[in-house]
C-alpha cells in the first residue's frame, strides 16, 4: 500500500514537470539589440483659451531611449511595458510574432532625468507583461542602466 502511494506521488511529480516543460515551450525568447539614447530639446507652449496669445515658452530636454526587442520564441500578445511599481503603460503592442524585430521607445521622466544628471547614471526597472500563445500571462523584468559617456552623449544597457 505504501509503495503504491509512493509511486503515485512520483507519477504526479513527473506529470507536473512535464506540464511545466510544455508550458515553457510556448514562452518567448528575447534578445535586445541596437540600444540608443537621444537627447531631444523640446518646447512647451502654453496659450490662452482662444489659443491667440503665447503665455509661456518652456524649453525642456527630453531623453528618449530606443532599442530593438527580437522575439526568437513563440509569438506573444497584449504586450505592455510599465515602470516597475507604477500602473501607467509606457508602451503597448497587440502582437509580436516569431522572429519579429520590435522597435521600442521609452522617454525618461523629469525625475529620472534629474537623477541621471546628478548621479551620471540611472538604473531603472520596467515590468513587461504579455500573454503567451497558450493563454498564460507572464511578467518579465526589463532592467536598464543608462549612463553618461561624455558631456553630450549617454549610453544604455538593457537586461531581461
């Protein structure tokens, strides 16, 4: 009797492992390439309600980070990238097919830009939520290190 229970427990463990292996087959495999950081000088205009008179003109520096996300695994759906711990969706895609190169652009917040200027580097984490082909929802951590190369240029590294 004990031997039968032990065999059934082993069988359940084997089946669970096989199921997990089958689920992993449907997961994507990502490579990140061509990371670039751009400094963009932007202008904000505030006008009155009739849109006639210019009230203020603000010059701002925006930092935009771009990279290619290459999917070598199975296709994924409903892709959302958010800053970790935040609800605001920064980037959204309906579908990324097998072998597709998806260009992604992220803009740093004013707080992140201030921190980058003060510390000469910025470590930021993002949550990448998506649904696999089998309907399973997954979340991967997308980590970035943005650093100052010289007075005018920044570099970036991304890790999944």
